C-alpha cells in the first residue's frame, strides 16, 4: 500500500516549543525488550511482539515520538518515559492542543477476554487526551471479535461490560465522551459502506494477507474499523489521534489512505501546467530559488531555461539522482517557453461537477482552469487547503483530515516473552483478585543477575526486566522520580530483585484494590449510559 501524504501538510510545519515537555527519561531502551522475533511483522490479529522498535522507523515509516514531544502540552508520563515511542502525523494534534482548537481521540477494544494491564495503556492514553480537551471516543469492536475471532454474542457482551467498567473506573468521562458498539451504530456502518467503495480486495490481500479462505465478514470488519477511525470527523473534520500498539499500524495506514481517497480535491504545489513527482518538484523548486531570471534573454524564468541549466549540472552538484534529473528535464523541455511560476494546484479527485464549479467560483485572484485541476496564483497552500475543504463540505463531501496515531511499546509478559491473555501467569487482569496480582508479581521473571553479589558488582538488567516495566508503565504513575530511582538503583547494583519485587507487588495490590472499588462504583453509571450492553444479534 502506498502512503499518500498530500493532505498531511502539518506533518512538516514548524510548531514552536511549548516549553512544557521535560526531556525524555532514558528509562525504556531503544531496542525494546530482549525477547521477541527478529523479523518485524505487523499483524493486527497475530502475535504482538517486536524485538527492535527502531526497525519500525526504517521499514514502515513510523516517526519517532521524541521529535514531537517538545510540542506536546503537559505530556503524559508514557510519552515522557519513551513508552509511547512512535507516531504518524501527531504534530497536527499537538498543534490543536497548543492552540485550544478542536481535536479528537479514538480507540477500540476487541472484547475477547478480560481487560489486563496491557490494555490499561490505551485506556490511559484515551483518558489523557480527553483531559486535554479532546472529543474522545471509546468503541467496542464487537463485529471484529465475532468475525475475526469467532466469539459468540453472549461472550462478547460479557467481555464488553468488563472493558467499559475498567475504562470508566480509570477516569473516562462518559458525559463528555462517546461510547458505542460497532454493531449498533448505523451511522458507522453507512460510513463503512462508503469507504468500501474506495478499497479493493487485492489491497486487502497485500496489507493483511487475506486469501481465498478469508471469510467475507472479516473483510467487512476491516472496512468497519476504517470507519471507526474516521468516525470522529463525521460532523466536523478535525485532527484525530488513534492510540494503538504498533501491530495496528496497517489499519492506520489504510485509514489515512482512504481519508485522502474520499476527498473531493487534493491540494499540491506546482510550478508549471504539467505534473511533477515529489522529487522532481523538489528539484525544480530548488532551481526556481537559485536561478536568476536576469541571466536569460527575456528576463523571465521559463521551463526551457531551467532545462538548459540542468545540462551543465551533475547529480552530485544537485543532490538528486540522475533519473530524477533526466525526467524533470524532459518535462521542462517539452513545456518550452512556458513561464515557471509557483502556484497552488487543486486536483479533482472525486468532485461532482457542481463542487468543481463551486471551487472555481470560490477562488479569488488569478487562476487557470483545466479539465482535471485548477491553478491558483494568489493563495497560500494553507489557504487553499481550507478553501478546498470548505467547498467540499458545502457540496455534501466529508472533508476528512488524515488521522494521526501514536504507538506504545508492548509490555513483556511476567513470565518472560510476550504478554498473552491465554496465559494467566503472563499478565495481570484488571479484574484479578489483589492478592493474586501480588502473587503474580512476586513470581515474575526479572532482569537480575545470578547472585546478589554479582548484582551488586555489575548491576541488574532493568532494560530486560518485566518487573521494571511495571514501574515504568503503571506503578510509578506520574512520579518520574520513582521510575528513575528504581532504574538507576537497579543498574547501579543498589537494588536487589527480592526487595524490588516486594515493593512492586505491594503497589500492584494497592492499584487493583483501588481499581476494583472504582469498577463497583462505575456499575450504576454504566447501566445509565446510552450504550446497548446486550447485543440485538443474540
């Protein structure tokens, strides 16, 4: 799947440092946990394990969260500690937060078992965005659970209630936010139908590995998830963030592409009447900036002049490959004496005749109209984006903004390896008896040395320790000093595993006791909410 960033202009805009973010603590190593596969495979329904998070930047184009962290007001501790490690287009959301502008956050929960401490990461991220002023959506992915995992509607209903209770107990404001089930949301299903017209099965084969054995309902559930991601923008286009684990990145990439495909108009920069690809445009833009029109006979910079200038330049001089230079030169030669002038181009993607005509009328100043695009010479790119979206929405379009995403690291299982819902000892359920939670932590694998003496001499391996992760991801809460203290004492040899696990086990017991008290308090609230707790499909 190709990624279309033509509508994601904010991803490269400069935004001033808010001054509110502290330097990220070196608490989570770049390489993630020591366990896991060497090969990076992002499968939304498979094993959630990544051995080297840096490969996600290289292989999938996920951007480092540290780059945008200074622009995030009041960053969550998961951001400060590097647990949230990556993003796509989050700068747009950070900018909305800085300027007190509308934005949204959405995440879904597939009710296939009890919610556990790994799910709490997403709950916390969703709640934090709500506290920053975002329109926040929590959804139960019951269609996905039924089609992809084969759960009965009775099982789904039981688990859905558990997820919702924990979300409310952790602080989600149901009066300010929106909760829904995929299967009961007709607006969502209508949007999924429209999005399905812009996707094809061969694309699903490429992204998800679907084949002749894949059931049609599973395919349909993917389109429904695309609708989930864009659902917060149905009433008003706004920056929207989807907090997920990196295994869900295929969904995010497809949703970003579909958001662009649904748009009536694309907006790009151009320098002449013909189209240039991204590298060609960068080359021509550089030449437009550096060449002096006074050096040419008629005092105007024309396409043929730029083509002639390219004749005497090498790839090393220009910083572009020979193929890009040759293709750009051919297009410039063919355009001949056409003046080279920067302009904003409106591309007709899906516009109706009425919408295209309305856009022509709405563009003030000098413009040139072609069969499938309009060139405007007196608008900035930002003004053009705003105008295109305004005209689209006035003519029954959606005006979607490409959704953003943030990615958190997977928690290591308490027994080592991945955390699995099917292995009770590997995880702590948010519904576990507090004493059971205490015992699981006490029995957990650690990153300690073989003997206390060796630990004092060489220090512990906090970077490979599931118990340390509990401190960094959950038990330290907003207290960065505690998380840092545990890490430094461990690697410095001052902290031994027995005392460390005892402290963590006590904190886990306290957390579970408090959480389950709040779950009980949330029971009455949940029954009063406008969300169907028992499926109509049972």
